[in-house]
């Protein structure tokens, strides 16, 4: 069996995702499409608009053959670790032949060339990057400036291209036998908060939910009926409590909490404004602040993420097509255990067990915040 994989969040699943799924099947010639999806918390450091089982069900209804969970330590990390964690998981499945991703630039060779260049960063680029960060420029912006003239700027500044580049870099660094299949996005850009006809970004749809606007032409009907009437930010107070209850040494262990940010977080936690409102700046993006606060709340430190990258983990099935038992059988050939039934997790130990316990904790926290019921894998 040949499997085409898609790394995703589906927050929520929209028409652009449906287009990508169909194109992935058509262009890859794969026997099955496997989604590796973030759980109840996503890479921007926020809670997903719907729980992971519902979002996985949407993916299967739209054409995916199975959906497995991206472990929470990776799902809530920066782009590099998010990508490397997902690719590491996929590389444990021998049948995964292709990784498909949406991009503003669908030039496969451009991604491979740029990824190789990033792997062998010239000294002059390293020095420019270090100087810019020291001067207060955010890492993402500083990297784009440092590599100007070496790598096309759109690969370092367009959000989907950035992730696609990180996926490609991860495949090369891990030596994974996986081909990339970039597919040009249709419709609005990732950060476009304005609704468009038929193809809007997930960000625009979330904003529309918050504002009570009509966005139904952008989603399959089976997604629309499950969406909440409004979105609540329930995390900030809990994140502040977690910061107040920990020492600066404990907070510093969270990934990307550098340059004394632990002290700034301690002070910000005592103020009435949200952490993002208080700490977002040209140097520290709102997503970085959210991720640090969320990982601190979920008890995810950098050591766990780094160990998980190079340890056998697990394939937790969130949803699958009933008639594709062959796909689950193929997943069973992976170098790490598959979790599809109750008590399968008892097979885990070491780093895998700690990662899984983080998933369970995140799931419990999400149920507490958003009053969802405890669910199990969905077979559609």
C-alpha cells in the first residue's frame, strides 16, 4: 500500500482543505490518504474550535481514510518542532510515500533547494541572524532578512510556505524516504481575516464565528452543523494561574522561553490585561507568547519535546473509514504501536507514555473548559 500523508489542524475544516484532500489523492496516486492532525490545542497556542474527534470525523467525511493525532508536545510547538515531530511520526510508517501540503508556492524543487540551504547555513547568514535578533527583531523576520538573496523571500515570509519548508527540511534531516507534494492554495491567504467567496482561511472563519457573520459557503454542511455559535477564550486565566504557581526556573524550561521571558511572564500574570496584550512586541509575536503560556499550563518542557523527537512514540487513531481496515492494518506495521482501542495505551512506556499522558491531560483540560463529553475513536 502507498499512503499520502497530510499534516493538518482543520481548525475548522473548510473548502480549501477539501480541495487539497481531493488533489492529494489525484496527484499522488496513493492508495490511501492519512491525516496527522493536532489535538485539542493547536500550533498558534490556542484551543481548537472543535474537539479533535469531531474534527477528525470531518476529515474522514471529506475523503481522508484515517486520522491520527499529532502528540500534543509537537502540536503546540513552534513551526520547526511541529514539522519535525509530525515528519518523525510519519517516518515510522513504511507505507507513507508522499507528504502533501498546501503552499503559496507549489514549486517542489524550490522547497528542496531552500531546505538544503537552510541545513547548511553560511557563516555570514548566521552572523546576520544573530545580530538582528539581538537588536530586537523577531526570529522569523530576522531569518527572512538574513537569507535575502539566497532563498526566495516568499518561502520565508508566507505562512504555508514556511511550514512547507520546515516539512521538507525535516524530511531531509531525518533521512525519511518521503516525497513532497506541494499544492497551490486556492482563495484567501492564511492570515486573511476577511471572508471570501467559497475559499476563506481558517482564521477568517474563526473571526466570522466570533462576529456572528455568515460563513456557510466556505464549509461543507457536515462541518457547519457542528460549529459553536461563538468562541470563548477560556485559557488566559488558567495560564496566568500556572505561571503564578511555578518558579521562574520551571517556566524557563518551556521551549522558546528565552531572554528573560520567564520574568516578564511572571509580571504580566499579575496584570488585568491578557498575557498576549501585555507581552506581544516586535520581538515577541503573539503566537510565541501563546505557545509558551500554553505549554507551561500543559506541563510541556523543551526536554520532553527534544526526547520525543528521537524516541518511538505511538499512532493514536482519532477517526477512520469503517471499510478501510486495510489502512489500519498497514499502520500496524509501523515501528511504534497503534492506539485504536481501549487500553492499547498500556503498551507504552518511557517518553511515549509521558507524551500520551500529556495528550490525556490536554483532553481533560479541554473538556473542562468547553464542556465537551469524553469521546473515543470514530469510525465513519
